[in-house]
C-alpha cells in the first residue's frame, strides 16, 4: 500500500524558516518524481515544487522560487521542503504528492497534509 | 503559466442528476489534464488523467472529455458520495496549475 506521511508543520513567525518532511512507503520511491502541493485555508490547490527521481532536476512555482528548496534522499525514501523567508501568504496545508508512474505530471497518491501557519 | 478556469464555482444538484463541470485553459494543453475530487479535511484523489482516462478504481459514472483548451468532467448519475469539490489540473507546462475548484452540493 502506498503511503506518504508528512511532518514538520507548525506555527512560525513571518521571515522564519521551516523544513517539511515526507516519508514514503509501499512503492519504489527512487522511480518517481515527487511534488509538494499546498492549499491555503478555504482556497484551492497550488503546486509548489517538484523533483526528479535522482534529485538532479527541480522546479518551482514563481510564488516560492528563491525561498523554498525541494530535496530528496532515496536511501531514506523521503523528500523534503526547506521553506525560508516565510510570509503570511504561505499559510496552508502542504501535501506531499507522488507523480504518476509515466512521469507526465499528474498526482496519483497524496499524503494527509501538514499545516503551516505563518503568523506573529 | 497556463491558467485553468473552472465553471461553475458552485453547483447545486440532487442524487441521480447528470452533472458537468467545465475547465478552460488559457492556452492549449493538448490532453494533458487531470481531474481530482476532494472531500472536506481530506487530500485530493485523482479521478481522471490524460483528459479522459479513468484512474483505476474510480466508478464508471465519472467520465472526462476535451482537448486543446476546453475540458469537461461529467458524472452521469450523482451519488451521495460524490458531493465534494472537484479540481482540474494541467500538466502540459512544467509549471503545473490547477483550476479554482467546483463545489458540488445538495
């Protein structure tokens, strides 16, 4: 059974940093692109970043480029999102999502999400 | 970025109704569109990919169509479990984008 479990969310002050983790199990992690998708309270879905199977290619939404860094450790079956210079508008539930087996860009499995609140 | 515009934003329907949700892209995305269902407090779940391919395990009452810039998700006979919010997503461009969502309510 595919499982994605996020951790690391919490309350942080504007300008602060936070690192999210996603532990994967039930599939061969190193064969899949992985992504982070977020959802602000009461709002829609926003793709944040993704990373290729080897960790050599990463892409970001313009809203987080230069502030967030996605990474992965295939030996630990985990991916991460380092979030710096956080803003109030980064407040959201952050989902870890697996990209489809064909690597085209849709998401076939999602974690339960972790809430990040940016507030003073 | 390719903008995805969904309509309607809210849809009132009854059990047994045929329901259609539309997603329009600001530029062509071929057939690289997926549809998701999200229930309150839960993660989204994929229903459809490549515009019209049903994900394994999804009931056949869900269908998708379209290509280029206009896409539709149809539920042939709405069931109680289908009351949820639906999102389209394009993956033609490396900058992945979602529609704003359609809430299907009673």
